């Protein structure tokens, strides 16, 4: 994407390890302050991190806002190359707006040069775009798995929107229309929007071209196609416990189909909601949090 962008945007991409493979020397820190979620994905059983962005099968230790700030200051003092702070769960950043916004606001106050990043399923995005913009969030990821509600109905059993639990096709219609409206609004506001798509063989693998075209048309910058992690404990696809994971070849094929329309991210590590350090060398173990932060 480099040649199409102005200098400021270029710098923001070149110092963010997820947006640019060449930025691998920069570290990111995830602060797990967002436990709740406003939708249900069939590949997620809620005992683990949000599989939209983070590594499923891992339970991150939840932090409250003061604990998160403390963690940021401590990590920042030890990692000179820390360039990005992200909120990626363990649920959805925007289903926990108070904790997410308070954390981001405080980090920007104490460290204006830190780039802020969030990851969301997009259901509650459009209404929060102005707030995110004002807080200084410039990197935003939305997980969009399809734009066809019939496909969506196989992925999302329910969506909780405006105090109502929606199910079936209706749930997906609302989710998809909110995701695209959020994407449009965020890119219009100048945010660098990356889309994560979980590739699910037999569900959305034939849909990648249609999806990529629409993402492009709505202003997305980058497409990150990630494999479904198909182990029993992560979810209950169709009420059964397992669904086939895509092969490396399936992923490459989907990336090549999407690449006609969208720039690709191909170095995603599907990291934890409490990840810290370089993408290639996660240092969460070095920066372990006390056990009393652990969620039950
Ligand atoms: Fe974190 Fe995500 Fe921001 Fe990166 S991760 S919130 S954009 S700072 Fe990166 Fe990790 Fe892949 Fe995410 S490698 S899971 S894409
Ligand atoms: Fe789970 Fe994330 Fe889907 Fe919410 S958006 S149900 S936390 S995978």
C-alpha cells in the first residue's frame, strides 16, 4: 500500500508491527480490559480470548483500568521499542466502552507518542467513531467474516443490539450492516482500518472475493485472513464440537483472491489479549501479571 499513501500515514504504518511486516522491530502491548461481548460467534465459547483478534485457547488475566495503566508504565519503562498499545479483548473492546476509553485516554495523556489500536467485531463501532477519533485512536481492526446474512447465520447464533437479542438471519443482517457502516465512518474519519476475516472452510471460503470488493469499496486499508482454529474447546460449530481448519494452502488461495482488491497482511500471529513484545517473540511470560488479576 506504501506508494499510495501520504507521508504521515506512511509513518503510522511503518511503526506499527501489524500494519507493516517491515515494522517487526516495534513492540505492541495488549491490555485485557474488555471482558464482555455483544455477539456470539460459533467458534468462540467465551472461556477464552476473543478469537477475532487474539489467540483462542488462552485465558488472559483481566485488568481493571488502574492495573492496565500500571502495566503500561512498567512495560514501557522496560521496552524502548514499544510503539503500540492495543485493546483486543478478551471480549470486544467496544462492548466495554468505559474501560476501553478510560484506558486509552490515560495512556495518551501520559504518553502522547504511543499509537493506540483497537480491535472490534464492529457492532458498536459507528456510534463510537467520534470518541475514538478524539481519543487519538488511529489504528482500528474490524473482524468481518462475510457480508451475506445467509452465511452470517451460520457463524453468529445471536447478536445483542439496542437491548434486544436478535437471532438467525436478522442477527446477521444487523451485524453486517453495522460493520459496514462502522468501517465507512472510521475510514472517512481518517483511521487506518484493517479487516480480520476468519477463514472457515465450507462457510465463507467461496465468499472472499465478494467480501474483499466490498471492504475496498467501504474504505478498508488492509485485509488479514486468519485460519479458524478448529479445536474442540474453542467453540461449538453447528452444535458439534469440531469444524475443519483451513490448510496453509487454503489461506494462501484466499489471500490471493482477496489481493486483487485489497492489500494483504500475511504475518499475523493471532496473539493473546495480553500479548506484549515483538510479534515474532512474544514476551508475555517475561511480564507476567500477578495471579490475583486472573478472572475466575
Ligand atoms: Fe494488537 Fe491487533 Fe492492534 Fe496488532 S495484534 S490490536 S492490530 S496491536 Fe496483529 Fe496480533 Fe494479528 Fe492482531 S499479529 S492478532 S493483527
Ligand atoms: Fe467471542 Fe470475539 Fe466473537 Fe465475541 S467477537 S463471540 S469474544 S470471538
